[in-house]
């Protein structure tokens, strides 16, 4: 399994260290910088032996599509389903810099069936439509996993940022209680687990677009409110340099899980990483998050 040249990874790590705590000063610009830093490394990921089928429809809307990354030798393989971020109003399963494709590819290179899910965006599809799209995608995965060489009983759900919101809602929001949970375990990576329009929140317009103008509904619509309803093992991953308050909400979600279960869930803080690099580094030659997720998954 080929890895990136250490000098290339070292250059990226040095740039991240220089950015460090300044990341949140201009999230849009610094997020794009991080994507561009990682793009050459992600483009160089080996794809030999991985069959990639793109834009499979799981619904009628043009954004209700998913990609499947299948190791050609896969038989009853574990399945990793990834849900991208984008502050509820933007983003796609495949970024122009290779971002988000890198996640299912990383897992496919390690024997998983990787699935990359796209979903409708706000304001066209407000709460809880993002989570309902994810539910529809997981129904497709459950029905078709065996045909793809996967095990429908071994589905790992991973969500980043707004994708983490939708993944957490799928697992624990009572608004989706009628949906069968097809995931066996849940990983929330830098997820927005509380709806807020705080002055500190640079993505407050996206929160309003998805959760609505009535802030009085936000508590009931926040995944953290329903964390105690999560019936599957969950892991929370955070970056050292997060978008404001996302780390606080992640720890709050983990705390509520621990109160319900009587034991602490798996929590990882990726040191030196920011809200974007925490997912961009998968496939770059550094495996901090991926190895931690696989270790968590092995205990499920």
C-alpha cells in the first residue's frame, strides 16, 4: 500500500502548524488553503484494485446520488458510509481538490466497501430533509451491499461537519424514529451537533437556512438534545483548531452519551489539525483519524 513521499507530507504539516490557531480568523479562506495544500497528495493516492461507480441514484433529486468504492476482491466486506460537510448550504461528495473522495478511497484500500453520499441542501431542503436523505441512502446501501461485495449488517456511518449533523440526527433524532437504523456504529467528525446562530458562529446563515428562522426550535432540533437516544456505539472526533464551538458541542454530545451508557464513548482530538484538515489528511500518508476509526470499529 503506497504512501506519500515524507517530504510532501512534511511540507503540508509545516504549513498546518504555521496556520494553527489562526484557522478560525478566516475560515473560508483558510479552509480553501488547506484543501489546496492536500490536493496533490490526495490526487496521488493509489486506486489500483478499486472499482469506483459514481452517481448512483438513491432518490429522484439530482443530488440524491452516491458513489461506491469497491475493492475488486471484496466479499462480505465491512461498509463505510461517509457524509460530507458544507454548512448545510453547499458542498458535494467530490470536491475539486479531491476532498471527500479521499475518505471512501482510504477505507476501500483497507478492504471496506466505501460509500460517499450526496444530499439535498438548504434552503431547498430544510430540517430534517438532510437526515431523511441520508436515511434513504442507507436504505439503498442496506439493500445493495451484498451485490457490491459488502455485509449489510456491518455498516459504519461517518459524518463530517454538517454531514455529522445529519448522521447524528439519523441515529438519534425522534423525528426519524420511524426510520430503521441500518448503521452498526457512528463516527461524528467535527459535527455541528447543536444548532446555534451565535455571533461566534461563522456559518450562522447556513444554520438558519437549514434549521429555520425560529430559534426557539433549535434545542429540539439539535442532535445533542437527543444523544441519549443513540442506540449504537458512537465515536466523536474533533480537531485541535475547530470552527468556534464545534469542539464544545462534540464534547457535550459525548458527555450525554456517557451519562446514558454509564461509560465514556471514544473521543479523539486530532492535534495540529483544523476543521478541514481533520478529513483532508486521510490518504495523505498520515492515518491519525483513519486508524482511530478502524480501532473503534474493531471493538463494535
